[in-house]
């Protein structure tokens, strides 16, 4: 079965420091991987995706993610965190062998302190 | 978020009541989805539809039904609401063309069943 794991319920980082939000996946075949962000009282917003090609993917708001096939990981990163980055982050995988359904991780709350 | 709208945004109802959540989209996408979000569980798929004549159950469809009235409209019904259906509900859409396309989410409906 396809699945996504986000091992950290919460990540705390100081403003200006680099941040990493972890994601590992389990999928048969080539993975289609996504990161979404959810701000309070809002729906999920697309940040970035990996389909094929360069393992380092750049997305919105200065975020990037690194696809690592050997470690089955797709960690979200940002070189310098902002207080406004504080939100709930979801990793997702699209199962192209099962009607393109999406499977979401449980979410990681990112807290950036001034 | 304006491309995918959900009504109502908040609803409080009583056990046993029938309730309908509505979703409309102006993105012209063929595929529409209903998810529920619970703390610590991420998003779980309730139902999805690939076109007006195609409705499919997701991982947690028991107690729910849906109707795809048009390409742009996808409604979720709780025939007899129960307290453990208290959650945040999201509608999402995606384009049929291309497995690499992301989903677009509505702002969510917060449902409380007393």
C-alpha cells in the first residue's frame, strides 16, 4: 500500500535559521511527491512537487525539497525561516497505479520564533 | 482558494440530522475529491469523482454519500450525522490531463456534530 510518513508532529526553529520538515514515502513504481502548506482557517496550498528530473525541486515562498530515492525521502527545506512560515505542512504522494489517488501524511506543525 | 469554494464554512448540527456540504469550482477540472481532516491524522479521502458519471469510494466512505451534479459541483452528504463526524472537510480538484498535476483545495468546512 502507498503511504507517506511525517515523523515529526512539530518542528521549532528560530527565525533566520534553516528549517527541514521530514517526509518519507512508500510507493510502488516511480513516486509523484508533493508538499502542501495549510495556514490557519485556510485550505491546503500547493508548494512544490517532484515528478522526474533534478532531485532538488524549488517551489513557492523560497521552499525547496530534495528527493532521495535510496532513502525514500522527500524532505522540505528552506535556508532561512520566517515567522510567517509558521503553518501546518503536509507531504503527499500520488499513486499513478491506483487511479492517481493522493495519500497525505499526518502533517507537521512548523513554529518559527522571532 | 477562490477557484474552489465550499459552503457552508462552519456548521453546527445535532446527532441524527441530515446535512449537505457543497463544493463548486471554476477551474474546469474533471476530477473532484472530498477529504476530512482530523488532528494528527492528516487528510483522509472520503469520495472522489473523475467526471459526472463516475463516483468512487475513498478510504472512509461509510456514513457519507456524494452527488456530482455537474462538472463544477460536487456535494457531500451526511445522511444521519454522528459526533465522530465532527471534523474539517475539504473539497479538492485536479486536472485529468497528467499524473503530475497537483490538487487545488477549497477553504474547508468546519462541521461540529453535537
